[in-house]
C-alpha cells in the first residue's frame, strides 16, 4: 500500500504489495531533510514574495478538488503544489517587510525545539505521562521568571508557578475561572450575576469574549475609558471609583485585567497603582504583557512591571517577541492552588501513584484541555542557545529600528506621531496640512494604507485610538534589518505623494 | 553576539563581534538537518528505551541550574543533554510497546506538515492574515467530512463547516457557548442557573470541567448512569426521563454530549436515538468521537455515526488515530452562524475589507483564542500522501492486532474480558479463580499492572467501569507490529505468574 511515494511510477499498482508504514525512520529521514531544504529556501527567498497575499477569496478552494485524492501522490508533486498553490496565498509573517499587527518572531533554536516537541509527540497531561515535559516546563518558567526579575511568589522555586498555554485568551480564561470559583466559595454560584470584571477600552478584544465564556454577565463587564492625555493608559482613580460604585450597588468586583503594551498603541497601564486598587478590594488582578512583557528582560524596560509583586497573575507570549514561533504563552500565578482547584479533573483512567502521593505537578489541572504538547523545549532551546544578552540585544535592535522610523516620521512635516513610541511600534498618520477633520484624515490614511499594502512590498495595519484613525508600523519581524525599515519609509513617502496628488486632482 | 554556536571555542569571546541573527537561513539549514537525524535516530532506537519513564519526581529540576545560562552553548552540547537529561524522563508515547491511554499516532507526512506549519509561522486569525491557512483548513475539513460520509449540512460545500482546534475540551467549550448564547436570547443571561447539560457517567472528565468553565451551575450537570448490561452506553430512555423531569421543574435543557468510543472502555452511545431525544426537546447534541471517530472512515465502522445528520456538532481528533501528531481536533458544526455569533470579536486593528465585504471565514470567530496556527497542513499532507485506502488499512491493522490480543486473553483461563472489544482497545483483567470479590481483584490487578509497567518493556493503564477495576490494552502506536503485541502478552503472562505466586506465598 506504500508509504509516502517518492517515485513517478504507478503508485496504485505497487500499493497492494508493501505494508503501509507511516513512520519508517529511513523514509522519515529522507523526506524531513528535503523539507528542511524547502523551508530554508523559503527563508532565503522570502523577500521575493509579496508580504500581504494578493489572492482573492476562494482562490484555493476553487483550485483544489472537493474530495481527498484516491491515489497517493509523489512527495515532490506535493512540494510543487505548496510552492504553486499555498505560498501565493500566504501573508508572509516572516518577511522582513512585515510591519503589521505585532510580528510573530522566530529563531533557529525555537524551530529545533519545535521539531523535537513534534518528534517526541509526548502528551504531558500529568507528570507520569511525561516527567521530562512537566519538569522542563517548570524549569523554563522559573528561568524566564528570573530573567524578568519576577518575585519568588511567581516561581516554583518560591511559592507560585507557571505554565505554558497556547494563547493569552486561554491563559486569562484560566485565571478568571480561578478567581470566579474562589468567589463562588463565598457567595455561591447562584450569585454569578453579581461578579464584575474590569478592563480599559484599550484592552484586547479577547477580554470581553473570555469573560463571557466564563459566564460573567455582559452587563457586568466594565470598560474604563482612557484618553489621549493619559496615552491611553487605564486610570487607577477611574477604576477605584467604578469599583466603589459597584460595591455600593451590592455587586462583587472579581477581576481586573491590566495591560502592559496594548495591541492598539502599546499603551501601558500603571501596574503598581492598579494593583493597589485591586489589593484594597481583594480583587484578582492580572497583567497581560503579551507583547511588551518580553522587553522587560532589559533593565531599561523592567520598570513597567514595577508592582508586579502585588499582582495575582501575569501572562506574556514568547511567540510574539521572544523568538519562539507560535503558539507559546507563559502564564504565572501566585496562588497555584486556586488554579488547580478550579481546573482539576481526576478520572480513574489517569490516576497514578505519582499524582496521588508525590504532589507532582499535573499540568492538565493548569489549563483548559487535557492533552498537552512538550512546548517547553522551544523556550529551553531559545534560552540555552542565545542566553540573556543576545535576547536583550534582539529586543533593543527592534526598538532601535522603531526609533529610526520614528525619526523619519518626525522629519517629514506631512506626517505626525499620534502617541509617543514606547517599544517597537510607531503610531503615526499622514496629515499634510495639520488638519483636524477626523473623517477626512481617516479617508486619506486609508487610501495611503491600501496603496502601500497593495504593492506587496510592505505590510502594515491600522487602528483607532480615541477616534483617531492611525497607521501602525510595528518593527520586529526576525529578518528585518535597517534597510527594510528604510525601504518601507521610502515606499510610504512615495505612496503619500501619489495619494496627495490624487486628492488634489479630486 | 553569535547565533547558535557550533564550535567548542570560547563563545563569549566571539560574542561581541558578530551581530545576533536568530534566523540565518544557512545556519537554520545546517542545524535543522542535524535535528532531523537526531529524531530519525530516536525513532530507530525507540525500542531500546523504557516505555514508561523510570525517573523519580524532581529528577530534572534538581539536575538543571535554577537560572538560564549566561553563555550561549554549542548546539552539540545541547543535543547531548537531550539524550542524557530529557530522554530518560520521557514516557515514550511513540514506542511500539506503548499500549496505554489511547496512543497518539504519527506519520512522516504529518511531521512534514508540522515542519511547514512551524516554518511559515502564519497567524491565521482572519482570512486576510493568511488566506492559504484559512482556505486549506476549509478544504481539509470538507475532505475529512467526505471521508466520514458526513452530510452536507456539516460541510462548507453544503450549509455547515469545520474548524481545527487543539483539544476536544476547547471544541466542546465552543459548542456549549454557542448553544448557551442561543438560549440566552430566549431566556436572558440572568437565567443561566436554569440551563441543564447531559452526559453519561462514562463521558470524559473534561465535560464537567468544560461546563463549569462556561458557567453552567454544577447542580445542573446531569450524569446519566450506565450499566455493564448496556456495555456502558447512554440510555436514550434514561436521558429522556431526565430531560422531562428537568422541564417539569422549570429548567432549560441545553446540551447533550454523546460519545462514540469512550475513554474508559470505548463504549458507544447510540447517536441516532439520542439525537431523537435531543431533537424532540430542541437541545443541542454534540458527538465526541475523539478516538473512535477516525475508524468511521472504514465502512464497517461507519454505522456508529448513523443519525449524525440529526446532530448539531461533532468532534474527532486526528492526533489520536489519524496519524496527525498533537494537537489536532476537528470540530464540525451545522449552525456555524451560532458559533460565530457567540465567539466573534471585531476590534478596529483587525478590521479589513475582506472580512467586511467578502463574507470570508475568519477563524478567530470559531475558537477561543485569537491566534491560530496553520494546522491544516498536517491533515492535508496526511490525506494527500496516504489517501483513503492506506488510512483505512492503518485503522484495520490496529483493530486486527487488538483482536489478536483479545484472542490471547480468551485463550488463557486465568484472564477474562470485561467488556466486548469494539475498536482497538481490549479491557480485561486477571481473575484466576473466577472470583467476584472486587477489592481483592483490584489489588491483584494493580499488582500485575505495576509489575508490567515497572519493567519498562510495556506500558498499559487501567480504569474502572461499573466499579470493576480493569486493565486497558490499547493497540495503535504507529510503530507497533504483531510481534510487539505478542511480546507484551508474554510479559503480562510472566508477570501474572509472578504475582499469583506471591499471592500464594502471602
């Protein structure tokens, strides 16, 4: 029946003869080597592809057959199809000309770690099912906590601990559930309608979704407004007033989500002051530092985590800015017992002496699902291969390039910065006559963005902050160098020329 | 500062010179080739490792330093450490002697797909962010639906659709939320305490956890008891009576989880009759076929999905029995609009013309998190490289080996089968004198299990069904051949001899 067929011969004719061996080590070796070359070539040529895919909706669905092929296909055919059908439909996140969203950073070390994770295919739902996966995850979570100078209360070597999750949404869902179930012990599940959660209008959209998943009533999700004057950071005073009002109304404040580096503009909520408010009312406070948290391994950025010792939980995604490939989100919690209490299962078929008598960590009780991949290998290889100094240099290099771009923007009077740059994101817009008609400016900048992105030579995105439509230039794709930032700026200027010319002609 | 260091020289001395390039294509190529060989060698030698890791808790944490290394390390050192520190702590899920839980199956094709998924690092939260990832996922979900002969109401080419998730827990959480939010439209969120969900006492433990995550009151989670006489399948009559009683009490039946192939004993809930009950009361019914669903690509097993056209959603995990590596769970739903309505977010920074005007699929609205990996590549490569006939032969070969083991059990009067074998799991126990003292038999079989697993030569697990402690022998690790099943049985018999001898001496 043949395993992966590598010949051009009649696969079907041979198929009755050989037994089907889906994991023949020799064949595995040969094909995986071929794939390494394919991916390395992709990286080598990546600048030749449009950053933002230029295909139309339905491009692939209409191209492929509606049912799986009946005959096995030569592997080389499939590689050709990937080149022909898949790559044109890729928005190439790893292109050095990708400045959209937040870049998802990568590295050889993380790739190797991921290969190994896949290779072992260990399912580490409890300690016994994979002691190495469990213990290495504990080790790397402590290592990274150390690099971030987190207090011992977040470490296994102290009184807390950490876990690797897929996404921030999952991480925050777990902490909301831990906080919620602690509250239920006092007020009973029947009072779920009294639980109130807090975030700012700049908090990532998943927060509201996650709260709803957890059964928090939509009417009890408080969105604290921010202002441009405060650089869109959450006001501790406004938060305190809202909580006081809710307590006054007989409601139960449950959970605050603070953000260090919001998705829109990398606004920074004041962790320390917000923690004071939270602590005063015994409310669980979580810090979402998905993007900017990684920068806090550099002393010059660590200040943004000041006060973290008074926070209940912290999440940070090394797949964003710590070279780790998707998906890898770190969650640290102080009261790990609350997490485990809320998320533990204990079916007979998973019971074992280690879990019962050795008080080992069973990671299934720290996450939503049961199954768990050996994600720690990625982070471990990154930390071992690159060490702290290289990782700091990588952060600083991105920030330096963003500073350079900021300089370009400031040097051209047709453009303006919208919020101060804090990390490696520059928020700016075209505003040639210093106008203040937001609708006109939005239209103008939309035109500019469309024109830039439709070239395929650069990809950036937009957002709105306080009703201002702005362009986001996020530096940090792993292969980006000064020359790419420079070229992007030249392109933006050219497109601005064209757009302004069109506007005059209108 | 050096990238991955490959020399034995003074890495630190060189570190100030070269810029840090975490993704140099040439270095990537070299190191990834090295890792391919490492993994292929691991597969080649896997029989030499104990299946169940023999380490003690804390083995690794005490071995590794408490903080990340200051100096970058030669890659070869790290590979040596993986061999020395990590592999001994692995419970080797891919060993051909792994018969525990349900095996997690793999293949060269899926490995290649996963390499590519990692390599591209595409973040397909919406169509525009990765058209290829979105459309290929739609294509493979339809392909697999076709292989399973699902009705068009579950396909994009019909009126439904599918999505790849990480785990069944996530998939079921999404469907419960869709059902819950539909109910809220009628009864209001303030009546969350009236919503009732149903499963059997054999349903996976994540079900209760998932319902609690969604805010379902624990007192409203109905567990329908099963019996050995019914082979532990859920009784439609018992379900109907429970629902009627709940309606009578003014409660709102919300969601039924039926299982095709339970985790304990691969019991099969009668989908068609349960769907009738669900449809009569307009309750959302989900079929969890995580393990056994894959078998339904074979005509002789497809009957277990009869009635699926009257079901609301179905999940199945190709990482279990369809050679796909972790993590890969397929979820199909009929009313995709309900899913999207419950899970959609629409932040400004993700808005784009495609999502607004082209009614494309944005997969972030089909799942818990925002970020999404290009998982479809794995399933696509498996289906293209192996085609239907090979995949069917893989399922049948596992079932055949399980039948062989069943024959061994039945041929030895000291052993007994506990439930009839339906797929590739054999549930049996040692009961040399046909006794019925459950406590004694549990002790005896625990001793046998411990003895077998402590050899490291075979790994199997246990469960309880109807208070009966039983041993689970799950055939299906990808590298398992007849000879491994035979050797495992010989080992079990030897261990039984020893345990029975000890018992006599006691």
